C-alpha cells in the first residue's frame, strides 16, 4: 500500500445520479490535495465510463475556486455504467453482459493514478469496493439525496432536496386552499422515505406516505374527511415514489428499461386514482422529480461536501484505502467500504420523527393514520 510520500496523482469521479454539493466535494479534493504537497488531481469524466474511454480533465486549485455553490457536477455522471456488467456496444436489449473491469484497472494504472476517490451512492460504492479488491486505491465519498446510506448520518444534497420539496408544499398549499383541492406531491425515495418525511414535516403536510409504512387508501381518505369535518377544505399529501399500498407493489414507470435499472414513477397518480371514488374534492398531482436534484446547494450541504472532500483527499494521500468518509455524531470520520455498503438506512416507523409527525396530526395511511 503506497504511503503518503509515494502518492503523486489522484483521480476523482462522480457516479450515479447528480446531487447538490458534488462540485463542492471536487473543489475540496483538488485544493486539499494541492496543499498536501502539490499532488495532482485528475478528474474522470462521466463516472466509470470515463475510465473505460480514458476521458480525463486535469484540475488546478484556481480552476475549482468558485465551484462550491454550483449545482450538478463539472465532471459529468452516469448511473448506467457498471464495468463489471456492461452491455456490448450496439447490442439488443437482453444481450449477455460482459466484464470490462480489467480495462478500467489497466487504464487507471496507465493514467498513473495512485488513488481514486469515488463519489456516489450505494450502487457506485459497491462497484468501487470491487475495484479495491482488484488492487485500485479506493476512497469513497457518500452521495445520495435519498440519505439512505447507513454508515453516515447525512449525505450532502439531502437538505437541498428537502428545501425544494418544502418550498413546493408551501406553494401548493396556496392553490389547494384557494380551490378546495387535495394536492398530492410526489417526491423521490425508492426504498427510504427520508425526503417525504422531512419535507412533509417542514411543509405541514396532512398525510405522508413512505415505503417503510404501507398505506390503506381508506385511512388516507379518513384523514382527508376528518379535516373536511373540521372545516378544512383542502389537504396536502406527500408521497414517496416508492410508497406502496398494503399488499401492493411499487409503481413502475419502466419496470424493464433494458439496462438493468428499472425506474419508479406514478405513485402520486396511482394514489389520486385510488382516492377519487371516495372523496368529493378535486385532486391534483405534482411530481417534483429532478427539481430535487438541481440548483445551488444550501449552506449545510456546501459545508458537509467540503468537509467530506477534504477528508477524502487526506485519506487518499495517506494511503488509507478501501474506506469511505462519513459524518457521525457531527464529526467527519472514515469507515470501511464493506461497512459502508452493508445496508440501507431506512425510516424507523416507530422512531422519533414519525412519532412527532403523528403527534401533530399527520396521517401515514396505516391503521393509526
């Protein structure tokens, strides 16, 4: 394992979906590495795809100076490239996948990368862990607006997504009250309902539906009718894209996308269809979608991303590989990639946040809703 005095060049890439704060991580990596002895940072374009195709960009501290508040990622990203299971070029849907990981390892060595910082969510970090097993010096940085990585208290981008969703609820309340409607806001959250729960609390939603608490349509109806009986002529419902009725399945926009990545979509529309026969209110659905991913990161995310980027650069330069930087109890530290990818962090249906929501009258569509 190379020591600090042998590290001359590190690579950095972003994989998976974009998130506010990615550029702040890149900035912190580049500037920290430069101050640790003039170590060069090579940006890999478009995730692991860039390593396969040898597409790189050299960075200097001056080039990244103003990136802290810029949304997206200047490196580009993709969630459709797993070098261990690639579709052959120009192949038909369903073709056998091939392992091109050896090409990535060879290209990384030809680029003289002594370490590789991988910024991504669960899927990207699992791929990174496998490359660590093949001998690359890997340091991970957790990234997902879903905030569902178990090894870190928060992931950057999450609070920016919450702000976008909360703002949407504030705006929807105005039109809901004006027109006496039920407004449904669909937010991201495939397996974990953190965005829906936090945004619902911040935006004073009346019903919050999350994957961890399957719902009954009649319980949602009862909450809306309860409000109507108290003279409240409108209701706000937040639904995570992965929310399901009891005994049901998720709503798939494309269950067989042909690339091994089925896509969720339509949880809000399904809820509206199920509710319509049971209530008198007009129902409207808003899908927030990628608005949650874009835009300038809020200060918390800028600061967290900078802290994680600095620690990742220090870990890479120090030869502390097969690790992921994380936030625990307010402090940035490191955990093994094995621990980092061991499981998801899901909302506890009996936890304090859910209990708080119930205490102020929020329904979750279950028997207690």
